[in-house]
C-alpha cells in the first residue's frame, strides 16, 4: 500500500536508531507532496541513519518539502537503502535542505543501490566528511 501525505510537519522527533521522523522498512512506498501545502521536517534526529527519514527496502517520493536542522550519523536528512533488492525508486523534487548535519556521511541525502532523481536546493549543511 502506498501511503500519501501532504501539508505535513514533523518537528523535534527522535529515534534511538534510524528515521527520526519516519522509519520505512519493507514499505511499498511513501508519497509526500505539496497538494495541501509545503511539507516540513525540522529538528528531527536519529542516533544512526536518516535524521528525518529512513528507508530500507522502501522507496519514496518527496516534493514541496523543506528539511531543516535534522541530524544523524549518516544521511542528516534522508537515508535510502535498497539493500540487496536494488530496484527501489526515490524521487526528491522542489526540496530545500538547510543546516542538516551528518557526523559521518552526507548531510542531506545518503543513497545506496537505488535509482534516485534529485531536484533540490541546498543551503548550509555540515558534515565531518
């Protein structure tokens, strides 16, 4: 089942592992679009991967979305991993990434073994690497 959200705001969520705001494991898909207004992911944090969003074996589409101040070890805002599947799709469009932080890899979006289309604006992001 594909899940669709629009005009949503996730603020100040934390995860002890991955996916500070949303954790998608084995999901058939997620669509976050702007039909009901811009979407925001602000000041979310994950101990490991994906400060705002984490996906393992689950694709997603994000449009009309702002990622601000999210934090994780890998993928400060977004983390996509197709694992051994390798055929999942992620689409990120009309997105703004501002002040997201990864302590190891990729401030805004970390992608493994997946088809990904990006149309984004990046503002100040921080990483140790």
